[in-house]
C-alpha cells in the first residue's frame, strides 16, 4: 500500500505543473499561429501596406483625370487640351504635324 500511495501523491504533485505547462504551450502556440497571432498580424500588415500603396496610386490617377476634366469644362475651356483630347480620341493629325513613333 505504501508504493501506491507514493505514486498517487507524486502524480497529484505533478498534475498541476503539467496542466500549467500545457496551458502555457497552448497560449504560446496560438499567440504565434492563431487567427490573431503574430504571423497573421505580419501578413495583414503587408497586405495593408500594399493596399495603401494602391490607394495612393488610384488617388493620383483620379486627381490627374480631375485636372483634365476641369480643363475641358465649358466655363474655362482650354483650347489646347480640347485639341489634344480630340486628336487622341479621333486619331487625327494636322497636315503640318510631325509624328514621331516611339517603340
């Protein structure tokens, strides 16, 4: 009976630290690998950076187009811009124009 008693007493002492270590390992694993872990955070940070860069490029393009539209409005029509847009859209040139083809 003394042997079984010693084994049970040793197991009781070991259960709490073992459960604590298991809980610690569980939380450490999910801190790194979980849906909201470090790896997911790094992946989302990189995606956010790419998305912000695309937003800046789109905003720059939008501003350039808005400037061109402002130049073509009837209240402040820019004749050079109108001529440039008409030639680009229709594919026409003036007989005196020199066309330089670039590859």
